[in-house]
């Protein structure tokens, strides 16, 4: 049996990008947040502008990633268990990310220049 190796960067299965499912090119830098038991882990992350944020649904429930910020409105649509949402933040600042299905789920993202 051959070993399972690849020269490509890891890409999570079932990604949702800007509300649509499909393949996405790998970013130079990626931070990952998990959803589990109706919570984000960690609940606060800092990334540089140009980096991407992956939000992985490791829960047994459907979630939704929502950002409503002046100049950046993002809605992932339904995010089923096992799916990953890929977010590119267009500007520096602090963003509140929440689940519109479970509004107590909150994630703060600090995007630095």
C-alpha cells in the first residue's frame, strides 16, 4: 500500500466561500476557528490583513457565519456539520462574527494592517 502524501497545502473538505460551495485556492496564511457545542473556539483571534480565516463546523448542528460591519457585510448561508467557511477580511479593524441561528455564538476578529 502506498503512503498517503501530497505536495499541496491542506484544504478542508466542503468549504463555503461567500455563501457558495466549491474549491478555493490556498492562502499564504490561514487561521482556523472551530465551532463546537454552539460556541467558537477560540472566541477571539488576531490576523493580518490579507490572511484568511477558516471557520470549521465541528458541531452536530447547522450554523451560519454572519458579519455585519460598515463596509463589510458577510453571510455564509447554511453551514452544515463538517463544512468550512473561508473569510477574507477586506480591511483592518475589529469585527464581530456571529451565528445568525445561535446569536449567543460570538467571535471577535482583530485584523491588523
